[in-house]
C-alpha cells in the first residue's frame, strides 16, 4: 500500500515543476471531493498523484505505447495528442510499479476525456483536475460552486464547457467525452 508521499516521490522526477505542483493540488482537491461524495480517499489520493504521470513523456514514446499495447484504443491516434497521457500513464504504472487496482487505473485513464458509466472515483479525479485552485478555465467558478454539493452536475458542466470550447476552436472531440456527457444528462 503506497502512501501519498511515496506516490508523489515517484512522479516528481517524471514531471516538470509546474506540472508537479498542479499534481499536488489535484491530490488535495481529490481528497476533499472523495470525502464529500463517498469515494475511497486513498484511491482518490493515488489516482490523483499519478493522473498526469505520462504528461511530460515525448510524444513519439506515447504514440509507440498506443501502437503496441492491445488494450489501448487505436483511435486515440486520430485525435489530439493531449488525450494520450491518461491511458498510456495508467498502463505504464501497471507495468513499472505493478499498480493493479482497476479502479485507480480507470480513474487515471479517463481523467482527460471522461467515459461512459464513470464511477464516483472516476468523476472525483476528473473533476479535481478541472477545478483545482489554479485552474482558470472560462466557467470554472460555476463548476466549483456545483462541486460543493452535486458531483454529477459539476461533471456535466465541466464536460459541456470542454465540448463547447473544443467545438468553438474547430477542434475534434473524442467520442468518450460525448459518452460521458450523454450518460450524465
Ligand atoms: O493534463 P491536464 O492539463 O492537467 O488536463 P487534462 O488531462 O484534463 O487535459 C485537458 C485538455 O485536453 C483540455 O484543456 C482540452 C484538451 N482536449 C483535447 N481534446 C479533447 C480534450 N479534452 C476532452 N475532454 N476531450 C477531447 O476530445
Ligand atoms: Fe491530464
Ligand atoms: Fe481534465
Ligand atoms: Fe492534470
């Protein structure tokens, strides 16, 4: 059983300083949300500590993981490379440190896009990443207010904001983001 400090010691060398500091804020936020909405706080802490583990990996290495591992959906390669670090990070942790908890791996894997049938833990990590105190997305204050009381409503608005943002920029939207949204509506 890994502690918060062990997890953070593990990810620190893999991340640039601002990304590491973001990670610590997501851990704190995830614990608050887990306590509030009844997710396992230790799993929330570990999922959050590792959620961006692969964020600073070179794109060619992320791409190679997606090409080689049967478990990763190949269609990720047709979408923005920003979406690759969650699914790849989860598999890297499984292989490197034998992290095998399916709930944690799911939360890490889906933290950027969301997915159909998200667990409370998936939602807690997704939302913690979206509302951590230094985030300044347009509309984040309204999501933070909803996150005081209503996990599903907060996640729905975060997904909506992201979809509207991407469509507004003429960018693609990964199907799992729509699945997550439709599932909550
Ligand atoms: O890794 P972080 O910067 O902490 O945050 P993240 O993993 O949630 O990445 C979020 C960014 O990914 C977000 O600002 C928009 C971008 N993005 C690109 N395509 C998609 C997408 N986000 C979602 N949910 N769905 C997409 O298809
Ligand atoms: Fe991320
Ligand atoms: Fe996110
Ligand atoms: Fe993040």
